[in-house]
């Protein structure tokens, strides 16, 4: 018994020492540049990323991705900011377009199209890979309510799939305090913060929401019984959608209280119960993970997209149904979620055309003479 107690004490002390050493090392140098720590967002201000790409054949061989003085993509804010039709696009990786070079991300392309027909237009891309509505609430509260753009466009849904751990974090973001001892530790420990972000990454990988080259012709097939699909879809409807709707309502409320008009954009994906326009491959049976095929992923994604449209209707929020408008064509996607250069151009054209209908009414005075 004494040996068991002694060994337990030695194990606990050793574990604590290892934790403290790792904590100290990560505080000196942390190679994992996560952009969420607890309930705070760390924006990469004035940074430039340069990648030599030899993994994803549909992207540029050399990728240059720059962040401005705000930590976003695009031009720095003009001095007479209040005179501008200012628009910030918020979302996850499909908005940020991390692996598309400067000038090729769809928010930038939308801005360029708007500049052709409106005076004094400023558009920035505040997309951050991995961010859900949890992150959007914090970003809006901590940064964008101070910037006060006239419009925030939210491309939402993908990173909220299966998330049931957001309510307490939302309360932290809105009230500005720790909601639990657990969140206090996540926010103040480099080690625990690293582990929390790795758990989020594992959840994303399960859904296939990570950057990879997807060749639908060579991809494995996974056929799922309709009963299994219905069960999983109903699980999301009953377990996650109410929380997702509440967070969308919070975003609308925060924006309007700060005289910012929100706009929602639904989330498209490549796969679904249809045939790829380029390869004529059945996209429904494409295997995305051990338990996920294209049909199931699309059915789940549409549960969240429909919730986005429902909240938009209830709140009188303009919504662009990109999920329905974007063709399911592999030339527009390099995996199930993320756009190629050609795909980003297609997205920008769809968003621009829909957005123009809204702006022509609400911001008629900004039209070029």
C-alpha cells in the first residue's frame, strides 16, 4: 500500500513538473500560432505569410497572404472612415481564404466590383480559419463595434456543426468575465489553450473541415443507409440548432445596437446528392471521413443553412443564399469546403450581384454619378 501511495505521489509530482516546464517553454516560444485563446481572439497584425505550395494542385505554387494594421485582409482604414461605405466580411476559413494569394480571396474581389459602381467603398476580410459564431461574437464585441463599419457580412454555419460547447463562451464574450474556472485556465495557460485548440481541430477533421486536396475521381466511396443519415440529421436538429439560432440572434442584436447592419451568407460545399459538373462523379458517395460521405455532409450543412435563413427572416436581416447559388463543381473547390481561385471569383460574382440589389436601395446615395 505504501509503495502504491509513493508511486502515485511521484507520478503526480512528475506530471506537475512536466506541465510547468512545458508551460514555461510555450510562454518563451510558442510555435503553434493559434488565434483563439480561451475567450480572446489574437489578431495577426501587419503579418505576411508566404507558402511554397506543392500539396494542393488547384492552388498557386507560391501563395502570399497579408494582414493589415487591423489584422484583416485588405486596405487599412481610410482617415475619413465614416464617409465610406464600409463593409467587413466575417467568417471562418471559407471567408478568410487563407491559401489564396492576396487579391484572389472572394471578399477582396467583391470589394473591387463594388468600387466600380459606388463611391468611397472600403471592404476588409476579417475571416479567421476555424471560427464559429462563438468567435464571431467575440470579434464583433472586441474589435468591430469600435471600428463601426456600416455593414458586417457573416458567412456562417460550417464551424458551428456539432458544437454544443459555445453557450458559456458566448456569455463570457457578452459579459466580459470568466464563466467558469475551466475557461479561466484555458485563457491563462498556454498548455491548456493548446490542448483546447487541438480538440477543436480534431472535431473539424471528423467533419472534413480541414485544408486538403480532394480528387473526387480518386476518392474512396462510402455508402450510408438512409436511416443512418436521417438519424444523424435529426441529431443535429434536436441537439445543436437552437443554440446556433440564439448565437445568430446575438450577432444581429449586437450589430444593430451599434448601428451596424448585419448580412448573412449561407455556407456552400462541394459534395451532396448530385453529380460533379466537371468530372460527372457522384458527389453523394464521396468519402469525407470514416463516418461521413458527401450526401450526409450536405444534409447536415443544410440544417444549419436553413436555420440561418430562418433567423434572417425573423429579424429582417438580408441573406444571400450562397449555398443554393454556388454550383457543385470541383473546379470551384480544392476540397469539400474551400474555394479555388476560380471558385473565389464565382463566389464573389454571386455575392456581388445579390449584395448590389440590397445596396442599390439602402445606399443609393453612394452610387457613382
